[in-house]
């Protein structure tokens, strides 16, 4: 035995469960408030980057001179 009482083995009592697995299903299983906040910030940054790219593309198109024949 490791010297720990059996009651600590039960996850229902609020003990922290640690997993060293990198399986996607296990990594995405236990989302909390911090996870949602980071996901929200990442989505906001992605949206801002896409809007910036769109703005710059439109600006570049307007600055191109029209060809003279």
C-alpha cells in the first residue's frame, strides 16, 4: 500500500484527478471557466486577425492604379 486511506481514491469527494495522457478526448473532457475564457479570447483574436486581413486587402485593391491602354 501507499499509506493513503481508501477514501482518497474516490473522485466523488472532490479530490484532484491528474492524468498524464495526451489523448484529445481526455484533454477536452474537463472544461472549466478558465478554459472557456481562453477559448473566447482565442476566437476574438482570430476574428480580429481576419478583419484586419480583409481591411488590408480592400485597401490594397483601392490603391492599385488602373492600367492605361
